[in-house]
C-alpha cells in the first residue's frame, strides 16, 4: 500500500513528534511510505514553553523524512499537497491534536481530496483539546468532518468523535509503547545514585505541567502518604502553569522537605534515570484520551497510579500493572500509593507490565491503519 504521512518529527520535541516518527518507522517497514514533516511549527509568542525544538543528544529521526511544511508559509502547504497528489497514495494520514493546524490541514486536505484518489485518515490524539471551549470544538468538527476514517485511543473518544462529526468508520487502538526511549536498562540503585537520591521510596510525576494533568490533587494527597511512609515525590517537567501556585500549595500542605521540583524539559538521554529511580509513576489527570507518558512508564517497567478516565482503564490492569483511582480525588491517590507500599511487590508488577508489552505493539496500530485501505 502507498501511504503519505504528514506530521511533526525531529527537530521538534514532544509526544506527538515522537509518535509520528515511530509510526513512520513501522509503516515503512511494511508499506511504501513518504513522510512530509514540519520545518516550523509555532510562532514563538504562541508556544508557552522555552522552545519547541529538540535539545537532546539522543533524538528520534528518520533520515528519509522530508521537512517541507512551514506552518506560517501557505506556499509550503500547497507544496505538500502537490507532493501528495503526485504520489497518488491510497492513504494520507494526519495526526490531530490542536486546532492550530486547522488552516494548514484544511488547505492540504481540500486539494488532496479534489485531485488525488487518497483517502484521508486522522489519528486523533485528542478529538477536542484538553482545555477546550465552543470555538475549539466547532473548528475540530470542521476539520475532522473531512476525514474518511479515524483512529482514536479510547471508547469515550470514539463516542465523542461520532457525536461531533456523525462519522462511523472509527477504530480504537491503545497507544503503542514508547520503548525507543529505553535503550539501556539500569538498576534502581544506580539510577538513584546518578540523580543523587538516597530515599528508600520515590514516586514520580513527570511531564509538562498543565491544568488537566491534575498535579494539585497529588500534592494534596501527599500528607496522607507521608503519615504512613517516608516517601520522596519528584515533580519533573516544564511548568506551563503558574509555578508559584504549585509551590504555594506544597508549602500549605507542609510537605516541602519531601518534594523535589525540577522545572525543566528533560532531555531524552536523562529521562530513563527518573523512571528507573522511581517506584511508581503518578498520572492524576482530570482529562485524557490516551497518554504517551503512561506508555513511557510501561516502557520502563514502572507501575502507575492513574485516574479511571479516557483510555486509561483499557491499558492499566487495576492492582496488577497499576492502580485506577477516581479523578480529582486526593484520597484515592493516597490510598493507591499506600496500598502499593503495604501490599504489593513492585518487581512483580513490573514483570506483569513487561509480560503485557505485546498488547502495546506498534504492529497493532499498523494493522489498524491497513484496515482503512480502499
């Protein structure tokens, strides 16, 4: 099958860039695939972080990708559309996650549908954005209505997409594992030594800090955890929210001496150390479809505490590979962490996670895409 993939890749960082690059890697192993990626994404004033560029020494890159698309230059939108039309693929695949890409996608898709036989397939990381409102939802409806087929990461998102667009050709697959970031396993002891940590128990909140990630509920849960066990909480990630608000909450909870805050986007080469040093990874999200971070934790064999929303219950086996808790529930988070330390063996949970890795193979996603062949 001939496939054209349009989306982010190196030199841009983040989960969508990693996902699209890895998808290209696995698609081209079985199909004739072209990858048209971005050479510029966002203007500086629209990006809340330090930079959207990859600064790691270890990065994901496929040499045969073609960085043609400049989000701010409509001539490049036309150029990519012309390339796809010339290729005559059976499928043109677009990842969808924010409405920023609506003008670019609509331009390209209009031309591709008008002048080529390609069917449009959306991989929806978010049907609507996490911090969504009426306008964003309306724009998402306009763009997604142009698709012939869709892949989503949870049954709730399937229902959301069907209600939004009326489309029915929707396949649900869980996110594949991000094992490409785990090239050299290390022991918990060596990881802690490398990070200068001497604590016996460590839990981890990792990733960009945004409102929907639910970090305040974890901070509020921490006093109940400390009342029973001495635990170190690592908060590791770039703050896209008011950092002082979180630091103030940590002080109000009286847990500042047991919390380490590392406000930066962690380079890929340093990422494994934080996961291997930790016993549990906590994802107290209040809104989610699927999560690359969850699959990243599983790639390192780390059990998780997650809220029972979105696609999480399809991925996490409660009290076997992690814990499912109600959203916005500090007590639920605290009970899960205490249950882990009182009643569960972390190594046994890690072994179950590794035994289930086949469920999260990239082959499942590739086969789902193959199911949309004309």
